[in-house]
C-alpha cells in the first residue's frame, strides 16, 4: 500500500505530492494508476487545516481502492469547506438597530442564490414572521391560516397555492415576492415561493401549491405557517437578510459579537462530494441491465465537511398517490409527501461497493448529510457526527421491486453515529431514512433534536411485496424527537412489509408532535413480519407503541411507560387479522389508558395480548375508543378486557423499577419476572466507546 500526503501548503502539480486540494490528489492518483506507477490500495494522509471547495469533488470507478484520512497526530480535524468568510463588513445602524453590512458580488451578479449564513459556527435564521425556530422553544411561533378558498375540499391531496391570512398577519410588503410561505401541517412542511398579497381580495397566492390540503390535520383547524426571508421582519439580533438585486447582506449581531472577532461564513456550494459508479440506465457505457461498474473501497476517515447551502428541489407525489391526485397536479409541489425524500445530500454515493465514511463530521449544511443511493452495496457510515443539517442525517435507498436490479441497495451499515439537530430547513427530514433496501443495520446511533421522525424504514404502502427486508434497528438512543413542529411522527417508524426486520434494544423518549402523534414505535400502512423486542420507550406524547394497520408483528420484552395524550398501546384501523401479539412487556402508567382504538374496528380484535405486567398507579387502566365512535364501546374496564380473552395471565403489580437517565433497574424479586420478562441493559444504547489498545 502506498501512502501520499495532502497539505494546505502542497502543490497539485507535484507528481507524488504533497498535494494541495482533494481534487488535485484525486487527479494525481488517476495519473499514477494510468501510468502503472501505482497499483493496489493507496492512502492519502490529510494534514490539519481548512481546504476550500469551489465546486463539488467527484469520484468515479477510477478512484477506487483509496483511503483519504486525517494524518496521524493531526492537531485538528482537516475540514473541506464549501463556504467563504465575509471580510468586508461595515458596522452601521438600521431602523435604530446595530447592524453589519457587506455586498456579496455573486448575489448581485445572479450567480448565487444565497439562503444560509453561519456566524461563529452556528446557523442563523433568515428574517421571518413570526419568529419561528425548528425546536420546542420556537415551534409555537407561527401564524394560522385565516380562511380557505375551498374549505369543503378535505381530501388529503387537495392542495392549494392560495389562502386568506388572518387580518394583519400578511401585508403587501415590498420584499414579499422574495419570501416563502412555509406551511406546517400533517407530517410535512411545505415551502411556497414568491407569495403575492392582494389587499382587495385578502388572498395570498404562491408559485407552488401545497402537497396536502391546507388544514392542520384530520380536524377543523387550519394549517400553521411562517413567512421566511422577509426584509421587513429584520428586527431581532441574530437575523439576516440579503437583497437580491444589490447583493447587500445585512446581519443584526447578537450582544457580545464584535467585528474582527466574529466569523461570518456564506456557503457557495450545495453539494461537497459526489461519488458515482457506472451502471446501466445511469448515462454510462454499461450496456447490460444487470451490470454495473461500481466505485469500490473508497474510504474517508477523520475528515470534516462543512458549510453548504440549499435550494428548493423538485418534488413529486408518491406512486400510490398519483391516481388519487388526478386533476390537482397543475402546479409544482411545495414539498415531498413524506420524510423529505426529495432532498439531496451534501455527500451523495451511488453504485458503490465497500465505500466507508468513518469518524467524519458533517455539519452546517442545507441538505441531508449523507446518502447511499441506487446501486450501493456493503457500505458503511460509522462513528460520524452529523449535526446542524438542513435536511436529514443519512438516507438509504434504491430501486423497488419494479426498478432496475442494478439499482437495488443492500448491506448498508449505519452505526455509532451522532445525528443531532437535523431538519433545520426541511423540517420533515429524518435522522436515518431507509426507503428500499435489504440487510441493513442501523445500530448504536444517537439521534436527537429533530422536527420529525428519528428512524424511518420502508417505502411501500399496504401489503405489497417489497425489497425491504432483514433490517436490524438496534441499540439506538433516540430522544427529543418532533419538538412540536409536525404531526404523525415517531421515534422509529416502520412502513410496509419488512420480513425479517428486528427492532431491538432501543431507548426512545421525549417524543412530541404539534397536533397528534408523537409516538414511540410506529408500524404504519401494512407493516408486517417485524419483531419488536427489548425496547425502552417512555415519556411520549402519543402512544409508546401504535399501529396504523399491520399484521404478524411480535412485540415482547419491551418497557412502554408514560404516554401523555393516548393509551400506551394503540391501533388506527382494525382489519380481519391480528395486527400484533404482545407478551412479556411492562406496560406502565400513568397514561390515558392501556389500549385504545382508532377510526375503524374494535381494538379488542387487533391484538393478542397476554403475560404482560401492567401497573398504573391509580388503578387498573381502561381500554378506550374515540368518543365519536358509536359502533364500539367508548370505555371498557380492564376486567372486561380480560373477559374478552386478553391479558388473563398478565400480572397487575408494581414492578418496583428504578430509573436513571440511561438505565432501568428491577430488583431480583420484581413481579415483572413472573411474566417471563427479560430485562435489557439500555445503558449501552447510543454510540459505543472506542476501545484502545
């Protein structure tokens, strides 16, 4: 194995280095391999420092069998940076407020549509009304739509591009056409650009339409929203605005920030790395549908990737929605229908084998951090930190059953990563999103501070066969999920048929939603053949475990505790089969009930439940249905639940548990063990310590 060097004082013209840029090192290695001077695996050691990227660095099959890693003993993380520091700042006062201004020439020339500003290593918000932020503290700072043009259109996909704001919320501000209306409803955020307000009609109209109707969710409330990127809203320290025509950027500094000591960075790129092998149907010379020419054994280790912007990518309806949406697709959509699946990544990998990203840091981006896309096999992301991302953390997925075989994805390992503060721009983003893939591992990650779901797997609605199978979602610490921004979300969300999938040993807590949901583990839309065991789920807004409709789920040895607004266990739609079998679980209140049913069927027909320990401090819990249901009992006492054949062998007793932030203890004589319950050590959840020596 040959070792080379990359250093900020290197020279890309040097035949064998040290080289000065990542692209220069890539090109030099290509020349060495083409000449026969280099065979086998090569390692490029990257010295500490900042390496400016002026365009995305692309890698192809010719760049296989190479490791780019931090040089041994590097005093700091080598960082590949897609941003540029602003140096020509002037302090002034605007509307009586302290302000810093400069001109960004690329914006004035129309070459850069700047949407992000990072100050002192922190993302700063564009000027907006009201002062929304994507977290629990700022999620309530929204307007609510005043009236709809067509209030009778309640079909989910009956989106619109116009509505009436409440009086005084929106005016015909001069900068309004450069702003965006960001709707927050159902499980999506929808960005509607170029709003126009007509004082005569009271309507605001935009150039894209919402993917869903303009209600908050399945209730009479109208959607929430905020107005982003509005010059007239530049009022609070920490906010900024850039005028497109002049390129003049204005930032209102926070107390304590001073010119010369505070670093302002604008991103110039939206993608930093692009790794793409060749395959049939991918614009290459591969001629057979089953063939591919992948990138192989390309490794990035101990490196930083920082500062990238975003734009509003094109979004389409999901395949199963298109028939239902005939006649309402006359305008571009303002978002994907779920999970920000349309949002690209700053590091994109396609048609690759054994590509690894390890001990790296991806931060301060506008899009998702990392994507293993079509044709990826046996790739790994481990011990990375992905934080402060506009999109999600990691996205995995390729072709479905009907797609090209060369585009299928399998064997992706996402383990021991920290994925924190995601969805800062695209709020419906997910910590780890897996659409169509098999034999993947999502284990020992910490996922926290999201606006939507922590881990989401599967991309097939209903009971149709799927390529998604044999997933291991294990020992993750998933907490502070949702933040009250969106609804219909969960710590772990499972969609469609996933035979062989195991959800095991995860610690999930502090999950909240804007209107409904905020669930712990959430099997949805035909989720089938999944084992859910030894998870500790507690302090959720909705149920700790809730099924929409499902079949053949096994749920055992879990601790489900303290759901605030819904019963511990729930079901939305009951079908003529058992959705889940629950045994040897600890079901601990307080909660509004033990089981509850939803909009169709009797909850008593959804589950097979027995040999659990049930403990509610205020007495035996009830089993309920919504009060508006007239076809089933609204409330059943626990004794009647038992007479229906459920939980006859279950134990009603205090388990005498002791909890800390990371551990759940039971004494040896706890009645929980009479059910056969197997205690798990949840202190091992999240990234495992690095072993030295």
